[in-house]
């Protein structure tokens, strides 16, 4: 959780944000994610969802159903050979966004109404260009997934990260300032990276501008 002594910023002091969600063949999880995002109390936000070449037409239909809530639909394109599909999707989302801060959100994330305000207030007041968030796990009947995620978190938190010369990071939900992302080379600089957010975090931590 974020430090309790970090105050919420007033609406006038909050920067604009773009919440960016890539989705491929997602249905129920996407519905839950969008329901919570559209309930957010953040006053200066856009929500952009990319249909990443889904074979299930329901994915695009769900995104379009939220158009009246201000959610923007982007139809993704197939990546060229030098792109990993995930990074290509991220890059398309960034190119279509306008926020000062970019929040990358997986479809399995459900946000509390004040979560984005807390996240951005923390980033601004602590002068961090990038923040990764470890979500609280809900009870999940798919125990294989729960175990996999638990082990993923253990790898990030329990191992001596300095031995690997990179800070802990998770792809589930993370925020980065647009100017910082541009200065790091953006997603074209990590087109083939399995964990592009790890590259950006490594850049940000050098300037003490990263928090996990």
C-alpha cells in the first residue's frame, strides 16, 4: 500500500493521466476492469483500450459498450517482425494517448475508486517518474494462476535484486511520466524485450525516480 502520510492532491494540482489497457480475447475480466476504471474519482483521465487483434468479437463489443462512459476503442494492428506483440500493443496505446502520466493496466486489475488519485498523488509528491504497483490478490478458484502470481511476486521481492542490477517491477499495473518514457526511448527501444517495464525502471532508478 502507499504510505499513509501522502496526501491526496487537490483536483487543480493533479496532472492529466491516460489509463492504457491492452486486451486480447478478453471478456469477463475486461468487463470487471472497465467497471472499476469508469468508477474512478480521478478528475483528469482518459481510458483507452486496445483490441489486440482478438479472434473473439466479444472483446471489441465490450470496449465499445463503454464508449458512453468515455472509454476510447482502438483496433490494434499486427506487429512487424521486430516487435513483440505486447510491446507493439503498448506502443499503439501510447501513440493514441494524451495524458501527462501513463498508467498501464492489465485486464485482471480492478481499481478502487480512489486508487488512481492515490497512485498519482504519491508519484507527484515523492517526485517519482515511474511507480510499479503490486496488487492485493483476491481469492481465486483458479489456484494454478494464484500460485503462479505468488511465485512471480516472490521472485521480485525476495531475491537480492542488486545482484541482477535491476529494481523489482511488475507488469500488472505501473505508471510512468510521459516525458520520462520518451527520454528512455519509448517502446521502440524495447521492441523485443520480454519485460519492457524492467528496462524503464532500471533507467528511472538511476535518478532515484522509481518506486515499487
